[in-house]
């Protein structure tokens, strides 16, 4: 959980200048860190944002797809690093 908190704080700091610019143009703006770890760990705070964004059914599907894509990308990087062979990006 500590790693998720550090990542969330880092993302908020990273996008603070953009947030401030958007506030001046559009009014209230909030940065919501959406975090998926490189091995597919899911930040429980993502669920709160997902409930605001979409239905529970679609939120469950999106969580599974995000985790799946993250694991696949991490695997491809690992395989390419060890073999030197570029891995294809299958998009679903």
C-alpha cells in the first residue's frame, strides 16, 4: 500500500502544473492517479474512481483488461531483455 501512496503522490506532483493551467481555462480540475503495478497489482483507490466513471460491470472488465495488458507488456519487456528478440504487441 505504501508503494501505491508514493506513486499517487508522484503522479499528482507530476501533473500539478497541467492541472493549474486547466483550472484557469475550465474551472475545477482534479488529478486522479490511476495506478496499476508492473506485475498487475491494482490500487484499491482505482475502484472509487471507476465507480464514478462507469458501471460496476464495465469497471470490473476494465480492471481485468488493464491488469492483463500490464502483465503482457511486462512479460514482453522481460523476454526482449533476456533474448534480444523484439516481442510483438498483440492488441487484444
